[in-house]
């Protein structure tokens, strides 16, 4: 019966096996990753040069590090605040309702048959109509009290036109139906949608006339109804949003309060009238 080899003989036999030529590579220590085995046909100086794996991928890494920046309107905020969500929702509702209410935007619209009447109603609140009418009434007025009221009304109209034009130029909001402004709109710089110039002017004029003219109750009701219909006519024509009309009414009331605060006296109005008369007489 053969004897069982001891552990020492097993270790010696394993060392003898590893010392064979075909197993010599197993006993050598690992070289660095930069030094690789040279191919038979490869020159020695090429094999000794370390290869830099980062060189061919530098442009790819730069593209990866510098992603293309999208415009702000194309970016979606993942965590919008409650205020931003509420504002976006209100603007969406405003645009949707304004488009639905634009029933007279074109002759082919659902209420296109009454478009001319709505346009005529809107013309009664136009800036050129009120400025020209106030100047005509001022030239024909003979009383100091009437001239005082008309001069302050003219200044209020000019203030309204300049303020609305400045805010519209600053905001540059388009109407719901992208209606192109007419020649008279360019004359009073009523080009954009926010705020509604007709609504601002109608609110200011109606409040001014209610404060400085003695009118019967039916006429006062008709004057308030006229101001509301003038502001609403621009929404029906597709030129303004509902929020434009609401802000226009608020701005008109603000103009009235400002004019009442800096109300010009009769003597100041006579001075302005005399200056205007001299300036016009110089052309003759």
C-alpha cells in the first residue's frame, strides 16, 4: 500500500510545476497598466510610449461637461412655487376666456354681424375722439368754470394716453387674437394689449363727468354702463384680455384721483389757454 505524501512533498511538487517554462509568466509580478506587451512587428520605441486613454475622449468629455443651454421659455421648472403655479393658472384661464369672448374678432366669427356696431361703440372711447372733442368744446366755451373743467379734462386725457402708452411699451403684451392696430391707434400709441387704453379712458372720463357735472340718475347709470361697454367692446373685438380690461379700469380711476389731487385753478387754466392762443396765433 503506497504511503500518503506529506504536505512538504506536495509543496515541493507544486513549486516544481510552477518553475516550468510554460508557467514562468505566473510567477512574474504584475506590471503597470501603461506598459503593454510589444507585438512582434511593433517598434520598440512605440511600445515604450505610454498611451493616454484620455486624449481621444477630451472633446467628448467637454461636450458632456458643457451641455447645450436651452432658452428659458423651453425649460420646465421641476419644483415651481405655489405663487408661480397660481399665476400660470390664472393667465391660462384669462387667455382661454378672452379667446372665447372674442366673438366679434372677425366678420366670420359667431357675432361677426354686429362687429361694425361694436367697433363704433369702441370708437366712442378712443383717445383721438375725446382729445379732439375736448379741444373743440374748450374753444367754444365762454365761462371760466367751463374752461377750468375742460382744461383739467384735457390734461387728464393726455396723462392717460402717455401713461398707458408707457406701460404698454414696457410690458409689450399681445392681444388674444393678434389684431393689428389701426392708424388712429398709432396716433395715441395704443399698440399693445396691457393695459386696455379704452377701459382706462372710459373709467377716467366717466368718473370725471360724474364728479363735475350735475346729471340725473338715469344719465349717471347710462354713463357707468357706457364705460363698462367700451372696455368690454375691445375684448369682444379680440384686442384685449379680461385682465387688460380690469387693469385699465383700475388705472383710469388712478388717473382721476391724480388729476383731482393736482387740480389746476381757474387762473392757471386761463394762463394755459392764453399760452395756447398765442402759440396758435403765431401761425397766422
